[in-house]
C-alpha cells in the first residue's frame, strides 16, 4: 500500500489504467517513494550516512537524498549497486563476528 496525495492508501498492485498518463506518472512516483523509504531504512540499519553510501556507489549524498525522498528515480543498475553495498556490509559484519 502507498499513500496518495489525498491521504488515501493505494494498493500498488491494483489494476492500472495504462491509457491514463497521469495515473501512470502517479504510480511511478509512488514506486519511487516506496523504494526510497526502503533504501533509507536499509542505510540506517547499516549505520551509514548518505555520504558514505553515495561514496560506495559513486554518487553524491545529494543524489542519495533525492533517491530516498522519491524525488529522483534510479536506474536498475544503481538500485543493484545499493543492494550489493548493503549485502557487502552485512557479509562483512557476519565475517567479523565469525572470527
């Protein structure tokens, strides 16, 4: 579920009217916001600043801010880099604990 500007929740998997350009733009914006929330949550769980994450994947902290706010969409490649960076951090932490 996702919050619409009117405050109503919208199911991201409900049917979408592909002939309605505004509905498609709203849907894309909602997806970007949900991905941004997910990235922010992961980053905070790993104790990273926006700058540290940006440095890891080759973007500025301002770009990370935009991703997290849902104001800028990211390529699938950038999303994959972010997720791999988080996996790397998790794997490094597990390796250290195993020693």
